[in-house]
C-alpha cells in the first residue's frame, strides 16, 4: 500500500529536491504542509520532521474525476518527506491500490498506473 524510500540526504535537502523533482515530472506542487512545525507550534512535543507535499498532474486529475467524480476527495496526490529513527524517508500511498479501494471503475486502473509510474520517477529523482 505504501511506497517508501530512504535517502542519505538531510531532511531539508530531500524536501527541496522533492519539490524540484515534482515540477520536472509534469506535476505541480499545490501546497506543502509542515506537519512537524504545525504540531510543535500547538505545544505538542514532536521530535520528527514531516512535510507533506500536495501534488497534482492536472490532466490525470481531470481524467480521474471524469470517470468518478467522488474521487475528488482522494485528490491531490500526497508525497511526504519525513524523519523516522534518524533516517530521512520519502513516500506516498500507491495510487493503484488506493483508487481500486475507492472505486470499481476499471479505466481508473490505467490512469493510476501512469500516475504511479510518474511518482516512482519523482522519488528516484529526489532520492
């Protein structure tokens, strides 16, 4: 269900490289949530770092919603850079598995496979 890779880069370098990789692979970065900072700003002790990137390929998003408008609730795609036990990781929930759990529309599988191939490349480029 998850695709996660480790990187030897620092958290900040990995986050910056992910943002560039997203853009180089025809996706846009819609927003970056800094969950670690948000939690700490609320007085919660949180030792890890975590940034969640909301990313979108507009054509693919349009294709998904044309087949099943309810899937707007699963968009945009999210890729996270986070630390865990001293390691920096980059990951996402696999689109093929997620969309197949949410809709029985067979044409979505092909779209999800294309999106997943792009996301694998994005992770490789950022890693």
